[in-house]
C-alpha cells in the first residue's frame, strides 16, 4: 500500500507540475499577444480618426464655410455621411479660431462655444495631435487638426472623436476572447497530460518508471551475483 500510495503521490506531483508549467506558459504567451492586439487596435483607431480629421480639414467646402462665417448645408450633409460610413468615428466638430462651432454631429450643440481649452495648441499652429477630453457623455478620444486659409493661417480646427467607453468596450471584448482561448487551451493541456500518463502506464505494463528502475537494479544485482558465483 505504501508503494502504491507513493506511486500515485509521485504521479500527482508530476501532473501538478506539468499543469502549473503549462498554465504559466499560456499566461505569458497569451498575455503578451493580448497586449499586442489591444495596442494594435488602439493604433488603428488613432490612425482612422487622424486620417478623418485631416480629410475634413482639407475639404474645400469646410474652408469656404469658415471664410463665409456661417454653416453650409452641403458641407453638413457631407460631414454626416463621413460620420456614418467611416468606422470608429462617433462625432466630428468644426469650429473657427474663436471657438464658434460651425458643425457638430450632435446638432443640438451647434452654435455653442468650444471653451474646454483642448483646442488651444492646434489654434497656435502646432502639428495635429490626439488627446482625451471631457464630454457631456463621458471622456472622448479626439484627434485635432487645424484648418488653414490660403495664406497658411489657422482659421479654425477639426475635432474627430470616439467615446472612450467604446474603446474600453472593444478592449474588453478582446480580453474575453483571450480568456476563452486560455481556458480552452488549459483544459486541452490537462486532458492531454492525463492521456500521456495513461499511455505511459499502458506502455510500461502498469509499472511506474521508478518500479522498473528498482526491478532493473535488483535483476542486475542478481545477475552480477550469479556471475561471481559461476
């Protein structure tokens, strides 16, 4: 009983060691891949809102709208189409250098002053940038791009934004997929480890490696004794 108990105890330790090792390897590999995927999604989102802000800022109708000093229906329809068909964009805002809004996807906000101060850098002529601002519905991840006139002077700006809650939701979905992958792979590894031990027992005719080693040493000792007697 003691030998049988020690055999199962050794097998249990080996089984536990292999399970822990596989778990650590899975956590490291999937964790690294998860971080890379989330970072890649964030870069792709930043690229989309930056490209959208650049495109809107270069529209001829947008420049004419700011020069005229009042909103343009044709430009508004064009901007609404961009917001609807470009994935990853929640809203577009266009304002002049004084902060007066000429267009925003949320129509009830049109005409209000944009006074948060996040546009100050772009109005000073800096390069386009991305930042997080506070919105009425929560934080917004925004790309700012200046609108310049024919003289190269900044006469307004474009802000293309996406809700931070949407970004968080996308990251959470990716994490759930990886958690499911981790659990599935861990279960598979546990089943394969159990199958390996069963295959080992059948191959060794029900003996453990330590038992075979003990038998070999006893037989070797007997053979050596017989050889010396002969």
